[in-house]
């Protein structure tokens, strides 16, 4: 099968690969603050929601190198949660309806 050059990539092992769409959607990144000092923790959480509503969550843990981080899979919570919006100083839904 023929593919446009713009979707082809070469892996570190030199293998030619096709970059394909698995899903598309929206995301939220949460950082965690100490509730008393408001100092940020080093971990963050990345929440992805596909257009069909499927949720995938990962903790982002920074490594020693500033350009590297470890993603750890996390099960999405079934209960309704909110996040604190530091800019507007209020709690709000994680997924804002559009």
C-alpha cells in the first residue's frame, strides 16, 4: 500500500513505520498542590477523553533529566470529581461541556 511521505517515519532501529490515528479528543492536565502550603508536587495527571467519551488517565512523573518523564496508567475514577481552577479561584467540572 502507498502512503504519503508526511505519514511515514523511521524508528530508532531504522524501521519504516506509518503514523496512524488511533483516536482524537480533548485533554486535561492536573497538577497537585499541598493543601496547607500550596507548593506543587512533582507529579501531574493527564486525562484524555476521546470523541466517543472513552477516558484514559496517566500520572506524569518527572525523571532526573528535565526532558524525560514516566507515564503511569491510572484507572479513571467512576465518581464525579472536580478540579480547582487557580485562575478563577473556584471548583469546576473536569470536563467543561462545549
